[in-house]
C-alpha cells in the first residue's frame, strides 16, 4: 500500500503534508504535489494534514481518482523532492472547492 495525492491538490499545493512526512516521499510539481510510491512508508500521518483532503491510500481511492496512482509514480520520477512546508499557491483557497481540475495539471520537465 502507498498513499496518493489526488485531483484536489491541483492549483492549491498546500504543503502541510510535507512538513509531517518522516521520509522524503513528496515531490513538487508546478501546481501539484505527488507521493513517490517507492519512498512512502504508509504511515498515514500526511492524510489528516491535508486541508483539501487530497491524500488517500491507494486501496481507498475513489474510482474516479485511480488514474492518480500512475500520475504520482510518473511525476515523482521527474519532479524534485520537497521536504519543507511552503506557502500554498496564491489562489489556493479559491481553487480548493473546484472539481475536475485534471486539465490544469502541470507536469515537471
């Protein structure tokens, strides 16, 4: 099992989850965070820290979010590790309630 960042993170990029991760599992894309499935130790501490409820275990993912398993694995290989909390994106509060944001996802590289 691993944890997966889902669509709710797109255009928000709150990093509260990064601050509590005991390993370097989070990677930072331009407008989205991902979890490296090879680094995640399944500790669950990041889940309650996410203010937009974007993190799920891979076995508890809503069906419409299953594509994010592959997106997290792919982007973790391309994007830099993030280990410290940063300010969210400027319009994060406005985007936090928006659904169907996949079209806005920006990838690294």
